[in-house]
C-alpha cells in the first residue's frame, strides 16, 4: 500500500511516467526521472504475481481499505503467517 500511496503523492514513478520508448517496460534513464520505481522496492513478480493462483502485492492491496488490510495483516500475524519465512512483509 505504501507504493501506491507514493505513486498518488507523485513520489514513486507509475507506469504512465516513463517517456518515449513504449518497449522500455517503464524503465527510464536516470536523467529522465529522479523518482524511484516500484521495482526498487519489490520484484516485478512480487508486485504483479508470478503465475495464476499466486497473486501479487497489487492484487492483495488494490481496492482494499486501510482498515480491511490492517485487519487481515493482524489476523495473519496472530496466526504466524506474517513472518518473513512465509514470504510476508508486514
């Protein structure tokens, strides 16, 4: 959720921020943008999911209220699923 908040605040680059080359996968030369990319914080496969049935961060957080996300994160922590060895980053 922090990445999306950063994008909304204009502090993190979003897919519409790259210039020019449509085949650049959102990557820009440092001179073109001083904003960090979401990929600076998480792998693309973590952001978008790596295959069907394994959702990415965006799938789990987009269109979810802060309250619902925090409730789910708290429940996962209480059940021991919020630990790093389970791939979670809370």
